[in-house]
């Protein structure tokens, strides 16, 4: 019989000898599989990007008003982050809650704006009602959903599909994999637009002077970075 060397920490608990990693627990193994599934979903969504993505980028670049991101539930939470990233990287963007939109906030949307509508199913009733208002006023719509046959997809000028991404929970219905893919897709859209605008580090610092990122940007500018 072989015995593995162990040592004790300050509390007297046994721990593996230096250089020996303990076997991962069942929880760690499950977590790694979840992360792998979500990463795989993002790669599949990226592989399916087509001219709709090009159209979305061009629409945002041509926008004379604001980029209005709208959604509900988990899609709304992700949409808030999408709007915040766009706003800090050169686009005039804001988030509009799809539920509040139907209680007067639709008045925020003008014909010069572009709407990015986010929904896991593409069938969210409040969101679709808001989009009818946009279509009537010829406001360009960029749709993001997991169902390319959804009403959201049909109402969009440009549609970005999350279909390859799947939920990774034990029921297969909790917004997990699709939410992660939406977040990554939003980052991709914001960064491509940012680069096409030739958005500078100085401009980023002007919009983000506070916090650690503000200090990093300021330090890079002082050292000659642009």
C-alpha cells in the first residue's frame, strides 16, 4: 500500500504535499463541463455570422441618433451591458426596458435612432409590441434571438442568431448558454464598431475617467499611447 505525503496548515488541517494537485471534485468537473459547453456555443454562434452582422455594423455607423437596446428579463440584463459597452466605446447608446416602453417610454425612440432588440425566444410579447411602433416609424431594427423563425427575426432589418447556443442547466431552459452568447455577441458588435470608428484611447478616457480603467487609460496616454 502506498501513502501520499501530506502536510498540515496553520489550522492543523491535512493538505497535499507541495507539487501534488488533488483530484477535482464532482462539482469542479461539472463546472468545467458547463464552461466548455458555453464556450462551444459562442464559437458556433461566431461561425454562423453572415452579412446580417455586416448590415448591423453599417446601420450603427450610419445612425444619426442613438442606439437603443431593449429587452426583458435576462435578455434585458444582458442588453443593459450591451448598451453600456457601446456607450463607452464611441456610440451614443442607452437601454430601454421593453415593459416600460409600453407605458410611455416608446416616446424616447425617434426616427433617427437604431433599435437592438434582444430576446431568447424572439417571441416576447412586450418586445414585439414595442417593435411594431418602431416598424411603423421606419426605425431600423437589429434583432438578436435564439430562434431564427421567430417573429422578432421576421420584424428585424438585420437578425443575429443565437440558435447554436444551448442552455447548460439540468432542465435546459434557464437562460445560461444563450445569455452568455448574447453577451459575447454584443461585445463583438461593439468592438467592431469601435474599430471602424477609429475610436481612440483618449476618447475612451474622456468617457471613462474614473476607476481602475480610467487610471490605466490615463497612464497609457501619459506614456504616449493613443
